[in-house]
C-alpha cells in the first residue's frame, strides 16, 4: 500500500475509513465547521422534542376510557386504548441525554480510531432511524417503541453525532480551539429553534380529523435530517500529521495550564483533573438544565397577570383564557433563552481563547452565583426585563460551558485523545440531566405541598440552592492543576499512534498547501446551507419572544 505526499494511505481504503478523509493540498479548513453544524443542527432537535408531547396526549380521539384513570408508567408502555400522559412521554427526553452521555463515553475511543466520517454516518443512521422507529410507535400507539426508537437508538446517535467533530475541529484550528468547538457545538443548542417550528408547520399540514400528524412529521423530518447529516459526515476531513495553519507556529506557552503533550485515553480518568472538570461540568449543567426545565412555568407563576397588563392578578387568580395567553408568552421566553444558549456557545468559547479556559469557568461560576442569588430580588421587584436578562446570561453560560469544555480538556490532556476523553466526560451531562430536573422539581413540589402559593416565593429556595451548586463547582475548578509528567505519553508512543495516518518517520510539518482559502465561494455556499435554516429559526424565535415586553 502506497503513501501519498500528504501522508494519506491509498489503496484498499473504504469510503468511510479515516484514511479516505485525510485532506489534500487545496482543501479549505473553513469547510469543516459547516459540516459539523449540519450534524449538530439536526441532533439538536432533542431539545425541542417537547413540541410533540401535547399533540401525542390527544393521539386517540374521543372520550377517554374510564379504565385509563388507573394508568401507570408500566401499563402506559403497552396500552393501545389510552392516551399517553406528558410524564410518560417526558422519559424520552431523559433517555436522550442519558444515552448521549453513555454512548459518547463507550464509543469515544472507537471514534478516534475510525475518524469522524464513519461516526457521523452511524450517528445519522441511529438518529434518523430512531425517529422512524418512533413513527411506527405513534402509528401503532406503542409507547415502548417510541422509547426504544427516539430515546435509545436516537440517543446513541446523539452521542456519536455530538462528539464527532470535537477533536477534528481542534486539530484544524490549533490557533483558535475555543472558537472552533464553539462554532459546531452552538449548533446543538440551535437545533430546536429550527426543528420545533418546522415540526409545528408539518403537524398542522398533516393533521386531519383522525390523525394528529405526528407520525407523518417524524418520517418527513427523519428524511430531511438524514440528508443534512450525510452531507455533514461526507464533508468531514482531517489534517495530515504535522499540519499547521499557514504562517502559524505553536507559541511558547505563557500558561502552565496549556500542555503541548498528550495523555492516553486509558489514563485520563485516573487523574484528579479529569474528575474535577467532570464535577465542574456536572454542577454547571445541573443548574442550567434545571432552569430550562422550569423556565415556562417559572415566568408564568412569578409574573402572572403583569404579562398581560394585569399586574394586580396573581397566577391563581387568572382564568383559563388568561392562562392560555401567558403560556404563549412564556413560550417566547423559552425561545429567547435558547437564543442566549446558542450565542453563549460561540461567544464564551471564543473568549476563552483570550482569557483561558479556567478563567472562563471562574466567570461562569462566580457570575452565575451572583445572578441566581439576585433572581428572587428581581422577581420581588417585578422587573421582567432584568429577570429575563439575568436568566439569559445564565443560559448563555450554560451553553458556553458545553462549547468551552473540549478546549479545556485539550489544554490539560492534549489533543491526541481529546474526542474520546470528551466522550467520557459527557457522563457528567447524563448525570446532570437526571439530577438537575429532579432536584428542581422536587423542591418546587415540596414547597407547593407546604402551602406556598404560585409566585416569586415558590422559586426563592430553588435559586439559592442552584447558587450553592455553582459554589461547589467553583471549588472544583480551583482544584484543576497542570498534570505531572508521569501522565503524559512518550514521543515514541505518540508517533506510533499517529503512524497510520502520517509519514511520521520523516516528521515533516507545515501547511502542505492545506487550509488556505478563507471564506471563498465554496465555503460561503457550505455556510449558507446551514446558516439560512439557522437564521430562519432565530427570526421565528425573536418574533414570538418580543411579546414578553409588549
């Protein structure tokens, strides 16, 4: 088997193999981020799946069978005569993020070996195939099929799709690690802004007197997503070993927090640093995802009648029509938080290139503590603008935490196994996806049981507890230190690992004519393919959220 000039192996190489996607001279590195976005914007619909819950609770028309009143979770999985409850459907959301974290941890090492194209291909098959299985579950009214399809199979697709571009982008943009991962990971936060309104349009189009239009919407979206995700998977390229951007040389490190060496996947989880970063991410995400879970009822119960110009009315004094009005306004609030979530993924990750990853997390945690602690006061003041702005900043840091963490790991553990290490770290997300909502909802229900009426007081204790969680994260971040030499691989071991995709023995380095071009016509077209749907989602969100301020 021969070796090409750029280090690629040629000959018996499969279409999906890592060797097939090593970039050749003339390739523009700015084509890689839109490929990653094409995948992340599709799998990001996981955040917007709740748009299907209420229609699915009315999947069987007519009056409910009296026996359905005794429905429990187990019987809901197999009933064909009773409508599902939101609580039964909501487990799909939990499965999404538990399976995302677990699959990323289990197959992260495999991804590093086979490359991002094969991982992206498998992700597309699992995510879109899972949605198709869920469509069959809706057609046959079998909830267990929806759990299996969307939740389990789709969750595996989420994990592989989420981590597929991480190490690739870091290698393409060693000069701007934070910005690179932020560009891709912001797409995951933006997927619901596109997918949720698209799903509403499709359900209204397919809806009939005897069908809620959900299974048809699932099939249509699965086909659309499959096309986009395949385009992204086949758009991936990886740089040859020794590649670096034109005119760029690795700077002499001014920070002991950034290593130029590499830690093996087998050793990363044995270090204290891994578990401190794990704890930082888990606590930051637990607080943020808890807020996302109660954003709509929180705004409604705190501001109640003031949302519709009737500040004298508390939530319990509103009639059904007025509650419907403020529910629509609260949906705009949730969409606005999504915008902050997306913007934060790019803004904070890019800023981390300037101020450092550890300092960025100090900012998240310190500012988050202050904003959570101030939230009850803002609620008591009745200041909608300040309240919304505070939680917008909080959600920007929630999103920023996701996009900054891969670069943080690369700084500490090197880039050789950063994708797989990131995959294992995402078990923190899986944990937070359970802990955050459970803790928040439990506190809220306990206060209601204690006789606390809907209003600012209902969330005061919750906000202080979230601030306390971030304080623990602050301590964990303080304990992140540079690794000792014993954890790093030798140069010989690194060279051996890279030998399959590099002319490592000769050791050339440079741009090899790769990565040039900037924002040329081909790159502009690639960005337009993902940018136009994203801008449409932003426009729809802004249009609905402006009503908050009348």
